[in-house]
C-alpha cells in the first residue's frame, strides 16, 4: 500500500533512513525507538506534510508528491500528539471535521456523515463526550477524540503519533486492540509510534524499529532484542 | 448551546437592528420628518434642505455605521481565526498604518489628491505587502510580528511628518485619526456598498476553511485544506474590509477586536457560519448605537468615534470576560 525506497527523513540533516519498506493493508505497525530519534518526523514524512530529504515514497504505486492535499486527505489520516482543545469547539464538531475532505464547499454534513461520527464515538466509548467542549475534557479523553477524528476520516491509511501517551492502562489496551481489529476488519494500514512495548508484544504486531539512524521492519521481535537494538 | 437558542438569538438581533437604525436616524441634531426621508428617495428635490440633509448626511452616515461595524468585526474575526489568537484584530497586518501613512503624506506635503483615495491606496498597499510576505513565511506568529513592526515603522514616519507639519494640516490629520462616519458623500456610497456586499458573499465562501483552521493550520492541511491559498484569501478579505473602512472613516479602534470575542462568548460556537452572521449583526448594531450617542451629544460636545467605541465597549467586554472566567 505504501512503499518507501531509500528514504531519508529529517529537517536539515538526516535523522532516519529507510532502505526498503513496504507497509501493507490489514496490518498495524508499531514504530518504536528512543526519544528524539525521529519517529514523529518519520510519520509526518509518510503523511506528506513533511518532505523527505531523499528517496521515493509511493502510495498505491504513485509518488506521494504527485497527489494534491485533498487526495492525500482521502487516503491518509494523521493523529497528532498535540491537540490542546479549542474553546467552544464541541467534541462532536471536532470529530465531524474528519469528514472535511468529503463534504461540499460549505462543509455541510449529511446523515451518513453523522452516522459515521456516532459509530466512531461508540467504537471508542466516547459518546458521553460528544456534547462537551474539547477544552474541558481530560488529556486522555482529548487523545481518544483525536484518534476518533482520524477514524471518522475513513482513510485506508491511519498514522498515529504516540496515541497512547496520555491514556490509562485500560484505554491503552483497548485502543491497541481496537486498532488491530479495525486493521483486519476494514483492511486498513495503521502505523503508530509508541513506547508501550509490552502491549504491542501481546498483540503480536509487526515492529518498525527505529535505531541507529535506520528504520527496519520486523514481523516478530522479542523484548530483549528491541531493548538491545535501541541501546 | 442548542441550535434553537442560537436561532432565537439571531432573531432577537435581527429585530434589534432596525431599532438601532431608527435610533441612529432620529438622534441627529435637526429633526426630520418621515416624509422627507421618503421624498429624498422617491422624488428628490435638491432645493429642499431637509431632503438634502437626508441624502448628504443621514443616510450615508447610517450606512457607513452599519458597514464599518460589520466589516471591522468580520475582519477582526478573520484575523483571530487565522492567528488562533483572541488579541488579533483587523489592524494587526498594518492596514491602518498604511492608510495613516499615505493620508499623513497627502495632508502634510500638501498634495491634495482625494483624501480617501490616498487612504485606500495606502491600506491596499499595506495589505498587498503583507500578502507577499505571508507567501514566504511558514509560521503565522512571524507574520503577526512583521505586521507589528510595519506598524511601528510607519507610525514613526508619521511622527516625523507631524513634527514638520503646519498647524492646519496637523489638525486635519488628527481629525482623520479620530475616526468619523460622516466623511462619505452620497455619490461614493454606491461603490462602497458594492465592494462591501462582495466581501460579505466571499466571507460565506470561507466558512469551511475557517472552521478547519480552528484546529490549527497543520491539522487543517492534513484534512486537505490548501493552506497558502486559504491564507491569501483570508488576508485579501481582511485588507478589503479594513482598508475600505479605514480609508473612508479613519481608524476605528476596539470594534474589530472586541466584537468577534463578544460573538464567540455569546454564541459559544466555533462554527463560522454562525460567527459571521453574529459578527455582522452585533458589529452593525454596536456602531449604530455608539454613533447615535455621538449624534445626540453633538450639539454640546463632539466626542471622537475612535474614543467612544473603546469607552463604551471596553468595560462591557471586561465584564463579560470576568463573568465567563468566574
């Protein structure tokens, strides 16, 4: 679904390099690596908002730079770690913004759009938050809402930058299980950066290991190998 | 806030607007009959003083009050949404500075081309400059700072011009900078109305982009919004409204910063479909009432509009903020 060939990721200098990676539909990839190694930059580069320094990224066989912003938005959604909430912006309307690539020029939502919002809210168990303002809920709740907005976008590729950072243990576990289920049922390609090694090992997801300036794909990895590779 | 509460608030505001217009019309120093209003439109007689008064003073001033109130509030809202900052207003881009500079130049160097035209050119030149700079900048906060620097720079030049100016031109400039709604002549109204109406239509085309900008430029870009084009469009509209009004009425403080905040607090929404309507209505009503007050006092003292807007408005907004934060 997404292919990276000799891609260099970074701002002025190279942070990470991916020789050859193929990310498939129906799988959840856990991007692990130490703080500051360039996981966020890597994710943003795949999303198309950050240009790679070198190499080619293709989406369904076509270079990502050849898509316009709207086409990318129909294909890739990204959950940013830092949504701080906006005064008077309701959770419901925040989730609804995920439909923006599909609504008309005035952003009008039809009943199908609202049905998707309702479904996502129930998947993530955040129905009770829908009428609340995004600046008046907890960090963890807001994080679930961010994930929800990406789900509402209904893209085949979902990128999540540390979606579990503010979540309690139960919610982390539930979110990861939901991501795995979603990837299988709806054939989505999901990449999340995370520090929750144990949960990812429990779910037996493939790892994207970012260490020593390179990103490599491993179908199975033991905790010891990961820790050894990182240090 | 429920949808029907919003609708009721709009209906109330819509009913209040004609009342404010009526109050503004009857607050003038000379009493005019309803018949002279009607006649000045239907069968205008240029020898009838009351009809001339209606045409040359009352109606232009009424319409300018409404357009200035609505236009400044709208452009303030644009800037607050674009910069995600409630302190932003129509003048953060230096549009008033551009107008001030050229008007000061025209008055103090004695090149008496049409005063308001000079202001218009200055305002649009400033707006254009900012748009060019915005194209090259990645971050919005830098743009805000550039606008601020531009303002300081031009006001310094104006100060230098002032120190060389004679008493007469200094007075004219000071009068302009106090803000006034009675500078517009009947003949100019048509073109102002057309530009203003086009601006309103364009504003409604921006509803979706503005609603997306609420969650930040980066997130909006990820949802497929072409950021640079949107930024240009928003800046252009702001320059259009603020430039038009500043050129004809002088700088009017407060309205552009306060009314958008007031609208947000009142309607408790980030949906710009409602915020645009709210800002137009509240902005127009606010300036109508303020100017009506000025007209009532005109026989005794003349208070500059620029001062009165803040004197009436600032305590009111502080009151609202305190209530909200409590």
